[in-house]
């Protein structure tokens, strides 16, 4: 073997190793202090459905979640709770508990029968509360912790002359507890390095489960935590592989994209009925689901390259959506797979209703809002806030024959010095989607003038919506953005200053996997960086000592 | 008899026949409002609230030309005519930024409501707002610490903050608001008989058990997380206090007459829908105040960058202020101005709703202080000098009303300071940086 062929062979080997995820080893990180993330609405709902039964109704509503640096998951890590917000949690706790003990559910959900239904039964109450405390608090509960709920269940059973009514009070207390509503991490001394802290196995289990499945740890995962398996590399890998191989990974992927793509905004989406008669709540609901189905199918079922979401012509439609997309849908009630033909302006998720209608005004499309959404959501590039003293008047003057289309109006806008800086980085992207009106319907003209859907992003010129998707597909910021966001979503926090090398490493792993989202999730879930913790600052210690 | 009473024994005893009042641990705040001091002759409570509309006004059509009492009403303010003698108008006061950027629709809100400079678009308020500061002093002797409402349909349209991450979301549905206040937990203060519901005590015990978890839960958390968890435990405590109140006979409230449940209707930003929901919410709130369910409220008629809209119109109100040409003959933006006038019409209706309820020797409005304000003066350029502010009601005769005060260039925090002092907050100076002031608006002081 000549030296040059040896080198080539070695390079091939290195390349193969990198593709197999055996690239550079994971950089060490110091970790961050433990926190307590509030369960999101989706997590709360799924947790109750999994622990009790899918038909259990919540009976209350959630405070609006706050987005921090682009993600609700990061907002949940700093969210407090208002009195009105807690009132609703209490209503939900009582409503859920009442259903758990009702005649319909008690047979399946209460693990024992009281000696006399009209009287307290301390043993059965304890058995039930112990079972559900472990599931709701995601860890075993001490006798001392459980005692107030047991007492309450007994006392209330006495007062109400009904074992089950009494039990409901005890169960409600478990769900009103911060141990349920907040996912609090607990750190312990690392036996392999007594100078350091590590997360307890139960905290690891909760992190894994809410990240990969968007729900509470199942019994298998809790048992693995109990047995100490999550503290070993092989045990952790085994559980992550099990969870990544389950169909429930789709729930985790969906939950991430609901957050990442700002789909909570569908809650307050409204369109003017006279301008967009095609819009309805049902269409909006289906539009949201269309994109989620498209993503799950591409990324999880087909294990496609993440970048394909910006170019893929495959999607799913209902009859409601067929009307808007002007595509016949045979299925009367169900979803139908559909592939837009080559040359069709619909290609990639940016051309789907969930993007075009969400990033528009109630009565008008908006290249600026769409360009801003591509920058901030898809590429993680925040656009500065507008200056206070601006004059947009020319943009709106549709009666001016020079400014019939959005392109003409926005060109005038981008030449205004105070606005130009920011609008140059937004509008030319959004103009690529001008063929879709404010409700996402295709159109060729605006105010009688033909629409020119060409544009530009970061120096790359494109001709129309489909080639805009290709430009995003090729933009390295798109993959960096989703990798960063997935970690920040999983950890419920922003990157720490000491994690620069780790972040770079994560990006390399993602690239080496061929930009596969399930692989990226597995990389995060099995990494040391995901679980690394350190003690809070001195002030926290002092406060702890003071108690 | 054992000397060491277990929780179980105490609870059983409480429910087993002893009178409820003996077993209940009274809180300081309840002692303040309980017992003989509250018998006949009890002074009527003074309530505080805010009322917000987005995107300001046209000063040439809104700002009265005459100062002091009996000010004149220009076209955009003519709607308040019937209640002019009970409304003060504050013009020319300034939000100061101390070199920080004017964040559109945010900086003005933080200045008026919290006396500070807004840190960023993402973090609009980072210090407590005036309603929270006043609520902390007026106490929690009502069922609800405060009530927040918006007629826009979006629960995020609330400007009541305890901290950067602790905001009080708004009720968006009149039906839900009604159910929350006048649902099964409501106790009619004028009911002839009172029987405490034992289930209420059990519910309270649920929460006491949660409160007891505080110390253990705080372990290992850093300072910021401990602060937010304290907010959570404060919210739990608030609900406990609500339940404690329900175990006692409420003092009679002569003005309390519960209205019928409103019918389900649409919710959203379309102007007709928002006006209808605002009207219903005003009625429900007025009755909640008359029935002593809360002493603090925040009503958002429209959000600070108003998303209200007219049917069939491409632009929402906010877009109009920026993109609608100024009519050369009229000298203002006619479509955007339509919303200013609807806002003032809604404000007048809100005031009328409080004024139409007789209470004591006067009206419910007489025992309120409502601060109405916007986020900008002239929205087209996001001007925050001269943000319009009004107050309605005399706070039980504690201030003069019917006066127009103009203080061009003076910090707008002077209004907030005055309002806090009137409501009994022991504060001598208020506001951040250049906006810090110790000078109340003397023109309305008694």
C-alpha cells in the first residue's frame, strides 16, 4: 500500500466512524444547578392520561405559557404561578381525583377494595396513595411525605361516610403538590467522584421520559431507576434505545415541533371572515395537524434528513384542507397521503398553511412576518425590534398605482433608511411566499398585478416558494438551529457559557448522523452533558442552612 | 387526653361536631377584618383597578384645552361627558428612558404601570405593577386577590406582573369569568342563613398539606428558583385564604345583587365582539366588587399594540396606526381614529357600569379608584411623552375629581405615586432613574 492510498483508506475509515456516531468523544461540561420546570400543558395532559386513563377530563385550563428565547420549554423553567393559575390546578386536581374514584373507574384504578365503602380504610387508602404518589411525583415517596394525604383521606372518608370520596381528597393533594406540577431535579453526591454532584436516577428518568415521550416515566423506567441502572452507561443506553424504538417517540417529536414552530399561536389565530371565507377553526386545527403528521412521517417513520422538511412534496390532507389547497381528497373523514407534483408551488413545510396562515395578518399576507419567522424560528436568528419612530404609510397605500403588490410596497419600505437594515433581512425571504395569501391560499395576482415570488436569503437568490425551500435546506443555520433548540428544549434551559465545545460537538454528531432527528435525540439522551449538574451558588447553600 | 395532638386528631375533631370557628386558625389578615369591628357601620371598602386601551389618541382631538375643573371635551373624549365630574384627566406627563431604547408599545406600559424602563421586547415587565403593589397593602380579605380580564380573547393580554416571570393572566370569556366568581363557591353576603360547608374545610386541608411541603421542596434550588417557588406557595396560600373566608359568614353587602349568567357568545378581536364582551365583563366585575369578591382588578379593553379589527378590513388597529395615510383634510388617520373613539366609548361604559350601582350614600364608583391609560400618546410614531391617563372615582372621597392636570415633561410616575398613596401604600417616592419622584399630583389631593 502506498502512502497515499493508506491515507485515503484511513480517511474513509475515519469518515465511516464519524457517520456511525463514533466521532470525537463528548467534551466534558460542568453542568448547571438543578432546577424545577413546570410541566407544560401537553405534558400534564399526557401524564394524567398515562397514569390514570385517557378518558379522564381535566376540568380546568392552564395559564398561558411564556416563550423565552424562542422556546416555551425554556419559559417553563422560569415560570412562576399566579393565584388564578393555581386556582385552576386545584380545580383540575379535584376534578381528576373525583373521576379516579368514581364508579366507572375505581375498579380499574384503585388497587384494593375497602372493607366497608361507607367507612375509612387506612390500609387501602395507603396502598392507593403510595401507588399514585410514586407515579405522580416520579419517585418513591417516604412515609412522612405521604402521611398528610393518608390522614386527609381517612378524615374525609369519616366526614363524608364514604371511603372513595375521602380518597379523592388525598389524591387531589398529591396533584396540587409542587412535586407533581414541577419537575424538580434532585442532585446527589457522585460515588465515582465524591467532589461532584450527579442527578439521582429518578431525576434522570423524568428528564428522559418528558424529552423522548413527552410524558411521565413508565413503570419500566422507574424500575430501572430503582435498580440503579440509569447510573451506568450500559443501563442508560438500554433504556434510551428502548424509548427511541417505541412508537411513543413520535409524541416526543411532535411535542418538540409544537414548541419549536410556535404552534401555540394557533390558540389565538383569527382571520377576517369576509376576506378569507375559506378560513375556519377546523381548517386551522387540520393545518396544524397536517404539518405535525408530515414531520413525524418524514423524520421518524422514514428517518429522513431533517433538511428534507423544507423541500418534501409529501404530506397528508383532509377534505377541509383539500378545499384550501385545491386538491381533491377522497377520504371523507380521515387523513389521506398526498404528494404535490414537481413544479407545484407547494414544497416543504414553509408552503404549508401552518406557516403561511400563522405568519400573516388577520386580513392580509405579510412578507415581513414570514421573513421574520424564517429568521427567528427556523434559523434561530433574532431580528432586532423596530425603531419607535417609523413611517410605514407608503406600504399600505394600495390605491397608488405604483404600489399594487407587496413587493412594490416593501421595496419602498426597504429604501427608507431607518427600516432598511432589518427589513432587508426579512422581506426578501417572505416575498418568496407571496403566492400564498393571508389564509395560505394560492394566488397568482394581488390587486390585479402579477406576483413575482422571487427573493433572496443570505446572498442566495431563489425564483419561487419551492426554491426558497431549497435555499433553507442548504442553509447551515437551519441544522444548527434545530440541534441547539432540541437540546434547549430537552434541558429546559439555554446553553451555559461553559458549553461551547459541547454545543459544537452536538452539531457534529447531528451532521454525522445525516441530520436524523431521532439520532440527535438519542445522542442528547445518552450524553453526559444532558445530565450534568453542579451545586447552586453560595446564596442557595446559605438559605438551605438557614432552614 | 394526649397532650401532643396529631394532625389526624385535630382534623377529626374539627369535623366531628365542634364548631368550625373554634377549630379554625385565624390569620392576621382575617383578624383585621373580622369580629365586632365589622358589624354594622363597617366602612365600605375602597377598590382599585386599571383599565387599559392600546395605541393612544390624537392629542389635537383628545387633550382638553382647559385646565383644572370643568375641562372641555374634544371629539375623542366627548364620550365621557355624563361622568366628567368624576373623571380626572392627566396629560403631558412623560415616560423617561434614561438612554435606553423606546421599545414600541412596551416602554410606555412599564413606565405608567411599574415606574420603570422596560428591559427588552421579550421581557416587558421586570418589576411589580401598581395593582400588585396596592393589592399587597389592601390585603387579602376578599375571595380573589385580584381579577384580570380582557375583551381581546387572548389571556396573555394582561399587564399585571409580580415579577418578570410572574404575571397574572386575563380571563377571556364572560361566561368563565362569571362561573369563577358566581359559581358554586360563591356565598351570597346577604343570605339569611349561613352554614359552613365541611367540604371547604377538607379542601383547605388539602392545601395546608401542600404548603407544608415548602421547606423540603426548596432544598438545592438556586435563588431565582426559590423566588419563583415562593410565588407558587403564595398562590397556594391565597387559595387557602379564599377557603378560610368561605367558612365564615360574609359581612352583608347591600349593593350585591347577583346578575343572571351571561349567554355563551363569540370571543375575539373583531370590534363588535370585543365591545360586547367588554360590556358583559364590566357588569360581572361591578357585581363582583359590590359583593366584596375582590378589591383589585385589571381590565384590558385592547392590548398595548391593539389587535382589534373591523370586519372586512385588511389591517388590524395596530397596522392602521402605522400604515394608514393621514387624511389631509381631517389631519388624522380616520380608520385608526375610529378605534380610539370606540375605546373611549367603552371606557365611558365601564365608568357608567360602576356609577349605576348604588352603594352606601353614593355609588360603587365613588368607592373605587380606576386608573385608565394607554401605551402611547400618538401611536403612529410610538410617542411616549403625554401618554393619556385618567382616573375615575374618588376612592371613597380621598381625592378630588373632575379635574384636568397637565404637566408637560414631568415624570408620569407622579400619577402612579399619587394613586398608591391614595390607596394607602406607605410609599414616599416611586419610579426608577429619572422617573423617580416624591411629588404626588397635588391638584387632585384633598
